[in-house]
C-alpha cells in the first residue's frame, strides 16, 4: 500500500490560502462602509491576491489556476433598501439583495439626507393644477395637494411676491399687495372705482398715524417732552393720502417747544 503524506510546502500553501480567503471575505463589508459602490459591478466576485481583496470578473482564475467565489450570491452585507448616503445628486441605498449599493438619480431635485430620499420638488417648482379647486404645491420637498377657493389658475404667484390669489393675495398683479404686508403706503392702489389702500388684503384701509393733540408741548418737563406720546396730528387725523400738520415736541435746553411738518397719511 502506498502512503500519501502532506509535504510542508503543501500544508503552508493551504494555510496561506485560508488566510487569504478570510481577509478577502471581510473586504466587501469594509469597502461598503468606506463608500465604494460595488453595485456598479453586478457580475463580479471578490478574489484574494497577496492578502488583498480585489474585484475581478466572475470565474476569473488565479495564477495558480484556482477559481474562488468568496462571497456567496445570497450573502447580505447591508439591510435591503436601507439609506446609505447622498452623493452628487444621487440617492444611494442598499440593493434589494443586501449585497451592495444601488443609486437613484434625483432628476435635478435635491437629495435629502435628513429625510433619506430624493425630494420631489424645490422652492422654484411652480404650482401644478390638479382640478379646478385643487393644486399641488411644494412643501418641504414634497408635492402636497392644496385646496383653492378660486379657479386653480389663481394658484400661480403672478407677481412673485410669495403669495398667490389662492393663498390670499387680493391683487396678484401688484407685488406690494399680499396678506402679510406690514408696510404702509402713501399712494392708493391703481385701478378704477373708489380709492383703496388695502395693501394687506384685510378689507380695511388702516391708517398709520392716528394720535391727535393730547395737550400742549409748552410747559412740559423734559421727561414729557419727547417720545411717541408727544408726536401727534394738530387736528383730526387726515384721510389716507391726505396731508396735515404733524407735531413733534422738542426739548430746547430749558423748556419744551415743538416742531411741525406737513405729512402724508399713509395706509395699508
């Protein structure tokens, strides 16, 4: 009977091969953590060369003629569908098999890492009509349906003041007019009919200055000769757009006096 024994060189080779196999098997999960996109090579396998992991086509042979498939096709290295990162306008997720990455192009919209998705829209996305009474508007990166009390065409912000007619703008041809307007205006709104200063769309012409002569500035002590309590119209507040004398108490060093100026009543 012939006896077969393993030579030291054969034993050493098997030990080295096992070490290479273990090192190569760890390479894919480590590479994924470092950001390598292995999903770009769906028909590849990992193989070991000199103790390092490399990507080679499936079935590629080593120099010694031995073929290795170190990662089984069904082995998972990440949770299927899990968010990984955003990169260059693309959303990177773990693929359905959990064996690598796949990328989704965000089609020009932002990749939202906080929400782990591609946004559907951005601040520049115009409203889109759904039907006569509804439209889609961009809210936090998603298109949400909004109700409209006017025709849906009025959901478009024509004057670019941040508010459409559907959202409360009572004159979408004038950028000074919108429901959140806080500034008072000297001139009435253009247009036929009765003059209006309703720049904030509340249905009321609100006057800016309404204080009237409370008492004379003369003889007041210094502490009572300045501040908002000592500015007023000399007579009744004028109507919107009209002029009248506006009085300001002034301390003249040792006594309280006053100045006057012609002022327009501004409204909103």
